[in-house]
C-alpha cells in the first residue's frame, strides 16, 4: 500500500518550483561533535575501560605488589533502522507539477519534488536520531522508541533548592550551579568535560545572562542586556562548556566527558543517503519508492563518570 499522501493546495497557474517545509531539528549533537562517534560497527563493538588504584606505596627492600587494576567493558550494538515510503505518481498528475512530469503515460515523479522529498527524508532521519540519542526509550509504548538514549542509560537524580521542577530564567543559574557541584571529582577539570542541556534550559540561561535575574545585574553580561548573545555562541557554566542538545527532554542536564559518551553506527554516510526507485520498469506500477537504511546506538563507557540531573523543589 502506498504511503498516505495528502495534497492541500489552492494552486492556480504555473508552480514556482519551490517547496517550504516545517522547521526541523537538525542533528546538532552529532554535527557539533559533542559526543564520541564510533563508526564502522557492523554488529557489536566492545568499549573497554581500565581503572588503576593504589599503585603507589611505601618503599621497601622487597618487591611488594601494589595497586588494583580493574578491567571492564560495555557493548555498543547499533540497531538497524529504515525508511520505506511509496508515492503514487498519479497523485501529482492533476496538481502543481503535472507539466514537469512529462506528457507521456510513462511519466516520472516531478523532479523538483523528488529532490525536495529526498532531502526532507534525510533531515527527518537527522531529527529522529538527535531525539533518540538523548530521550530514546526502547521500551514498548515510548514515542522515541528506536534505540536507548542517554537519559535512559543514566539514572537521574534531583537537585534541591531550585524552587520549581520547571527550569526558567529565574532558577536556571541555581540549577546549573547544582549540576556543577555534583560532577564527580575524578571528572571535574577534564578538558572534554561538558554539560548537555535541552533547548528550554539553554534558552533560560541565555535570558538569565541577559539581565533577567538580580545576581547577573540589570544590564546583563558586559552591560549589553539581551543583545550580548549571538545564536550558537559558545556559553560556559563556571568554566565548563554548555552544549545545546535539541533532542533532550526539557528540564534536565547531563554532565560528562565527551570521550565517555558514545554514538555507534555502521557508516556515518548512511544517515544522509536516501535512494529513489521508480518501480514502473520493475513491476509496471505507477509507484516511486524512497528507501534509506542506517544503524544507530548509544553507550556510556563508565556510568559513574556521568551524571543526569533534574530540578526539585
């Protein structure tokens, strides 16, 4: 059965050959290199960790063993995913792009539309992967249930003293300060340490720094008020980089080392490849199929080195 296609138009005259789509979340986390991408994982890969404690002891005349060496590993197993869509060319014969399909009965899908929908599918893949990297829940009934995300992998705990369970410009600084205070001592100061936050927390922090809270000052950072911030400008919290992650659920933060948070896949390029198959020469139908296949998974190297926090009254 073909993919359900709904065409809504008040078309009169020649189509201007432009398409406008709803704004999509980009694959920002991967595009920014905010976590470690582990490519070329065909089925499974083992991520090994090593911990050495007590290696230094008092000197003696004898050889005395010191230290405890602990080796551990976790498995990252990318899940195969796909896009399968079928469009019927007859849906477009009486619409805006009929002329561009050609006059033969053996016509093709409108070329501008074919190009557009191919890019749109690739953008949808990026958006879906971004959401699942963070709030993916592989249990039944979840909206983002493609693969397990970091929010599910890292058990959350609350930070008190924020004053509300919803983050806004009045409490975001207290919340983020609490996150910094909870970062494990072994991780604090690492050069690749980051605090990952969703859009609503990031937006609240920008507003707060613009002078919307008393402890920043009425004129905000550098006395520039709300004009201090340029979109995608890099922000920090107590010196720690703050990473905006559109796929995260609201009102939370995850802190950890980039080198400890993994995204596994086969080929990274698979996430951008969408194939168009005109079925008329294969089965005589009027259908065009769009096909994409890729793999994706997340994993945390050492769970104790990352924290997941939400606010509490």
